[in-house]
């Protein structure tokens, strides 16, 4: 009878994750912690309702949804789940109600605290953490069982034949947690892949559009530039000055067109081996006047003897855009930290500013063509930088918190 109830409980604890997978496609954004707390709390309540009653205690898997909701959806979801378990346990009553309250509270504290520590984990690391946290309710329930028996029944009345049942309960508790965590990770990985595919398709379409427009605009600009160069030697005075200004603006327009073409399909034309720290030092020297103008201090911590094989010019363009954006994110002054260190087979660059930061919605749109958080900006520089780093088999990750600042982490193969 115990195993039948516990297998039914496993189906119940898997229901919230399965419902999320089925209906998640219709949600524009991730569901809120409140919704997921209520969903997992309902599963916990149903587990308690369809529990196995023995030794004046309820044996069920109510703590599996509590652990999953706390770890994957945060403390608020876990708290909602806990309150729903308390209400259902109060409704069921029983002689050991006070022990039930103690058991539920102790079993809630550990996932609640762990939710803050495990927040940054993902994949297998988070699954292992969930399994480890799930062991705490099992130990708490065993402790409560022993305490209740010793106080009210006496150890001489304890039936040691229940030990295999307790072991079965522990195994199914861990199994239920593992299955729920696996399904949750599969759902999140599927969602991330969907977002990446949509973004890649969008970027491809925008890139093709930008390239076609750039080619069409470039031809007449080249003709105009050629005729202006022919006219410039024959003009004097103000006309000469006007022609110089026109030539400078045409050169700027051509530079923008080249950026659009680079976004469409970055080309690594000149591959060579070079020192990463030398490139970064050159960029710092180049951008120091701009930083001083904005009252921004640039601090560097660069590890030497890190060499990569790539296109120096393209890499410099990408890094200049990133550091320049960090400087411009702090109009009232601040500090930009640039660090370079060696990882296993890769080099890691971090650019950290303490500027205005970004919201989650802004962060999700970083890298999109024509999107910028600056009042005057096209977002082209960031988009081109990301495409260049991806072409070099690297990765660029943005992390930001509004009012605190932004961290850009770039990794490239050595």
C-alpha cells in the first residue's frame, strides 16, 4: 500500500513540470514565482491528501515540489508552497499535528536557504544540488519519527519491519526529485534553444537586409567621393574647406557601411599570432583621453604571455566597442575595470563598469541590430562586436543589474 501511494505521489510531483512544458509554449515570458509556487504547492497538497498514514504520521512526497519550487523559482515560490502544505496538514489534523508542523518547518528552512546559494548554478550542478537538498526532508522526517515514537509510543513498540518501508520511501523521494529536476532542466534547455534559434534567424534576416542596403548605398557614395577628389585640387578658400568636410563625412558614412557589412558576415582577413595583453594595452591608450573627458578611471589587470591566433584588427574593433560602451555608461564619472586571465585552453576578458546598468528586458535585447540603451545610438557597435567574437569561436556574455553596473565577459580560444 505504501509503494502504491508513493508511486501515485511521483506522478503528482511531476505534474507541475509537465504542465509547464505543455503550456510553456503559450506563455510569452517565464511564469512568475507566484504562479509556480501555487502550482507546486497544489502538487504538495495533493501528495499530502493521497499519503500513506502509519505510526500517526503521513508518509508522502510533499517535499519534492517544495525543493523544486525553491531551487528553480526562488524563495517566494518555496514560501507559497510551504504555506499551502501547512494549510493542508492543518485540515487533515491528527494526533501528531505539532510534530507535523515541526517537520514541515525544518524541511522548509534548508531549501529556502539553499535557493539563494544555488541560484547561479545550472545543468547537472543544479540537479546534484537539488538531490542533496532533498535528503534534508528525509532526515528530518526520520528524526521526527524517532522523536514521536520515543515520546509517545516507546521504542519497545517500534516495529522494525517498517525499516524497509522507510528505505523505500527515501529511495522514491530521491527518485521523484531527480525526475522533476531532469524534466525542469530539459524544459529550460529547450526554451533557451528556442530563443537562440529565433534570435539567430532574426539576426540572419537583418544581416542580409543590412548587407543589401549597404551595397546599394556604397556604389553612389563611391562615385560622389571620386568626383569630390577630382574637384578638391581646383578649389580654394571656403570651397576647399567645404570639400574637406564633405570628404570626411563620406569617409564616416563608408565606415558605417563597412560596419553593416561586418555585421552581415564578419571576415577574418589577416590571421596571425599576437599577444592579447599588447592589444588591450593599445586599446587602453587609445580610449584614455575619452575616459578622462568623461571623468572615468580605467584600471587594468592583465596577465602576460597569453597569445591567440586570429585577426588583430577585427578583435581590436570588437574590444574598442565594448570598452567604449562601458565608459559611456557612466556620464557622471566612475571606474571601468579591464582584466585578462588564462583559463584552460581559453583566454577570458572581463570589462566591468559601475554605471547605470540595465533591466532584464534591456539585457535580453542586447546585441539586436538597431537597439541601443543610449539616447543616440543604433546598437550596431555591440551587434558587430558579438558577431566578430562568435566568428572567432568565442563567446560574449552580458550580466547587468540596474543601478549597479554591467559586466561583459569575453572568452576566446588560445
